[in-house]
């Protein structure tokens, strides 16, 4: 199902359903007592339908749940296409991973009904909805039957109505990194009282690490690196730098291709190999970049990795990743690679990769960031993303060379 179709249904049908559910919860509330805070839960469901990079940013939240509730069964509900990351990171046992197939409207509705029934049979103690203002995730939190429903509230924000049945709600804060806000959702499990429910939450610094890892043996990494050398002999003589120039589902997040070409030319001229990574859909972009760069040291690696695990092994084989905002920048934090990430339509202050091996690059012009939860990530720049175009390539090349030549980058 197309993203715009999902947004349309979520906005109009979702608001109507949220209103009906809110009225029902209000009516039945007259005959039941107040919801009690969670103390010793056995089953908690986490709803996380966003892009794969959000799973990495939620790593500290999953770690906090397990510290706070040892032995709890953590169930995770995701889109089917995003489950590879959760399995790789072993966020929970395989039998506790649940999915929704959004490839068509029929499959999505079928899975919603099936998952809701399954969750009710589990007897969930609580559900944590990590989506910001999605109505479908809010409705799912209700249909699971969990008595404690934790999630974000728009409070008095007009046009973002998602009902009043999230009974442990916290306000979304566009000034705090999303990883900190995910941790506040865990704090809200044991809170009581009216909205907002995180007034007594712990004072937290930005998590220094993802608290996630993928185990690779030395032999496995050596074997993969040898494969890279065989497939691309230039990498035996030159240190490898990776670039992700695609914008994914949000093309406005992409730094201009001509800027990437200029940096790649400079790196190849200084004795480095440059690998252009991405999905098969990025193959044409890579072809266009190769035509601009015109160097045998620049490689088309789009579609080269067949899984997220292989992508991480490729990161282990490289020195530096230069990337647009998106999944690769977050996956890189699971490896030793240094990363330079471009932000503009969205901000690194809210969605920047965790850890100390990354450098966020932003221009800081007045209209940036323009993609927010309040406008459903719809930009007004009509493709003319000046916030990224104004980040000149030559200073980026200088910063990349500083790291590669032994001078640490500072964020």
C-alpha cells in the first residue's frame, strides 16, 4: 500500500475510529475503577511500526524494560518488512515477534484482526505505543486488550487527534532526542494520575550507546573482507570509504548527488576506494554517480549486501561511512565504523545516531527541520532542499580526510 494512501486512511478513518473508541472507554469507565500502574508485568507489547532505523534508536528503551522488569516477556509488533533487524539484534525471543503486512489494504486489515486476537489471548499487562501520532497504532494498543496503554499524546495540538484512551500518556517533545522520549514511555508504566504522566520520570542524559550488538566472529569478518577483496580487487590496495546517497522513502533527505560525486572524486584522488551502497532501487543513482566520478577506485555496491547482517560486515570492512539520514547511519552505530550523517529536513538533535563515532552535518537554515510529527513528515520545500544543498562538498571532503588521516572528528 502506498505511503500517501496509508496517511489518508489513518487521518480520516483513524480519527473517526479513535473517537468511537474514546466514547466507549469513557462510557465503560463509569463502571470500573482507575487503571493501576504496572508493578510486576509478565507480558508487555511494544508497538514499533516506523522505519528500521527507529529500532536502533529504541535500543536503550528495550534495555531499560529488561532491567526494570527482569523475566518479563517482551512482545514486539512491527511491519513485516522491518522484522529482519529485530531478529538480527535478538531484541526478544522469536515467538514474541509479531508482524503486520502492509503490502496491501486487505493483508493489513487481516493481520490487524489476527494480531489483535492473539494479543488478547496472551493477557497482556501493558502495551507501549512508540509511534508519535499514528491512529492505527493507538487503535492497536486498545484492541490488544492490555489494561495499561502507554503512548504519546498531542495534548492540545489541533489536527492530531488520536483519541483519549491511551491511559498512561506522555506529551511528545520535539526538543528532546527520541531515544530519551522512548525511555519516558517506560517510566510511564508505573506512573499514576492525569496527563502528562512523566512529571516524576527520571532525569536522563542522552543514552551514550544503543545497548545493542551483533556478534561476529573474527573468522567470519575475515572471510567476508576476503570476499570483498576478491570481488573488488581495488580494495586490497586502498582503504574503503562507503557512501549512501539515496533518500529512501523521503527523497528530500538526500544531499545532492553532485556533492557526493565531488567528495568521492577527492577521496579517490587521495588514494581511497569509494563504495556506493544502497538497495537495488538505488542502482540508477549509483550509475549516474559513477559517470560523474569517472574513477576505477569508485565501486557500485548497490544490492551487493543481501541482508542487514552482510551490510554490518561491510561496515566492519570499511573506514568511514558518509550517508544521508536513514537506516544505514543508525546501523553503523552497531559497528566500529566512523559515520558522517547529513540532516536537514529532519534534525540530528531529535533523530541523530547514538554513540561517539558519528558526526552530524547540518546547515541550520531557518526553515530546517521541516519534517515533524506535526505535519506528518510532509515537507513544503517541493524538492528544493536548500538545507542540504547549502552544505558545501569541499568542507565535507576536508572533514572526511581529517578522520581518514588520523585526526578525530568532533560532533
